[in-house]
């Protein structure tokens, strides 16, 4: 329970900081420029995701049957993360120069983006290292520090540059916050940063890389499922529509904070348990726990959201308050039953999650193509497409969970 409280405290901090960051950014920049900021982060998220092969995520399932390889596999994952960062940074920066992604920004955006990519790669490594060691309090501190530093920087910029609506300083603040947290995090897992990777031949490399590939494909599909329609909105609609769409689903994602805390504890516990019945009993208890936690959250969010939007974001953003009850209604089952998702990844089968997300992605893509063919694609239809994709994902996850076991 103490570990859960530490993790829920962490996610509570992330929730509050994420909310305040979006408030100050959106209010200062306005819908149009804030939409441009969202687009910039969207562009950067592609190399952060596609370039990061899932070596860190595969460690815990791999060690389930190979615990003697702990130091070697963590050391190898760290070395591979650095190697991939170098390759990805060079390719992306050359590509962005060629395609003029950052033509409206100074040269300094290139090193900033490179540091953001590195920080993302190493933060993932650090997260799984601390999770494996069950150092949840340290993990909570480190992951809480990043949004705290970011929101402090954003608030500072808000008051210092009230008239200057420039995106780059906000990007720089986020970069510095991530880099500081990365350095602190690496200190706590420094025992894994050594030359043990030279003994990589002792590992069951085929098994390790197979698990990594499954996680990678699952994460790529998950990324496309969440960012695919966002990208289409960015290309097809105005920057203001992108800002509204982003805020709505960011606010919905913030409601996942109880699940994030629960997942950090569930994943290693399920991975260590080999009996399928005990795993399912554990998952069921967590779903029941989620129901108790989420019902009051839904009620409060439903009634408070319109008031909070008007109070904090201002009249320019009032349009989003009319969509949020719909998102809340569609997403409630997904949030409550989310613990089921950990059953597949903890059993070294993230490809099931990938297949679930692929089904959802195909469903979303079909809806978007239909709406586009009718030449009436709009913010409303983009939101509906994303929500129906979420419902289809939840449905196929629950059906698979009912009929598949890993005994």
C-alpha cells in the first residue's frame, strides 16, 4: 500500500503539473500558436518513438526465466540506447534539415531536439531499471521532478515574456527539465552502467531480441493509434483545431494517473507470477479497485470540467467543454478495465497488445477515410473517430483476455 501511495502521489503531481503546463501554455500562446507548438512536439515524437527499439521494456519478461543475466542485460540495454540515439539523431536532423521541419527556428533547435531524443531513450531505461528493483519511491521522485521543473519553467516564461508569444523558449525549458531528470535518474541506476555488456554472448540473445521486437511493434502500433489521427488533424485542419483536439485528449490522458501508479506495481508482480489463475485473480482485484477509485473521479470531472475550462483557459477554449462529457462516457470502461492490458505484456506477449491496437488503428483509419471521402472531415469527426477506436480496442482486449491464457 505504501508503494501504491508513493506512485499515486507521483502521478498526482504529474496530473497537476500537466494541467498547469497546458493552462499557462494555451492561455499565453492562444489556440493558433499553441496548435503550432503541439505540431512541433508531434514531429519530435516520431524519432523518439520509432528510433527507440524496446530493449529496456523487454528486460523484465526476459529476466523472468533468466535472472542470472540481470547485470549483463541492463548494461547491454543502456549501451544500445546510446548507440540508437546517435544513429537516430543524425538521421532525423539531416531529414528535418532537408524537409525544412524547423525552418522558422534558430539553429539551436537541432541540439535541443537531439537532447530531447536522448532523454526520452534513457528515461525509459531508467524507469524499467527502477521498476525491476522495485524502488518505487525513487521512481516516483524522479518522474515527479520532470513535470515540476517543466511547469516552473513555463510559469516563469509566462510572466517574463508576457507579450512575446515564442514557442522555442518553452521547448527549451522542456528539454532542460528532461535532461536534468535523466542525469539524476541515471545516478540511481549507475550499477547497471558498466562494461558488463561485453559478456552479451552469455545471454539468450534470440529470446531477448524477440521480446524486444514484440514490444517495439506493440509500441509503434500504440503510438500510431494515439498519434495517427492527431497527425491527420495537424495536416487536414487548422492549428486551432489541433490545439482543441490535443487539449481534450491530454485532459483525458491525465485521468489515467491512478492506472499509471497501478501499472507500475502490477507489471513486475504479474511477470514474476507463473500461475495463470493467480494472475487473473490479481487482475480482477485491480479492476475492482479501479472501479472504486474512478467512479467519483468521473462524477467530479463531468460537472467540474466546463467550469474549470472557462476559469483557467478562457473563452477562446470554451468549445472543448462541449466535447469532454462524450469523451468521458466513451472512455470510462477503458480506464476501469485497463489493468487487463498488463496481463499480456507481463507474460512476454506484448504482440497481443499490438494486435489489439492494430485492430483499433484500422478501425480509426477506416472511419477517417470514410469521413474524408464524404468531404466533411471536421474536429467533431476526428474526436468521434478516436473514441470509436478506443471502444473497439477495449472490446477486443476483453474478448482476447477471456479466451487466451498463458499456462
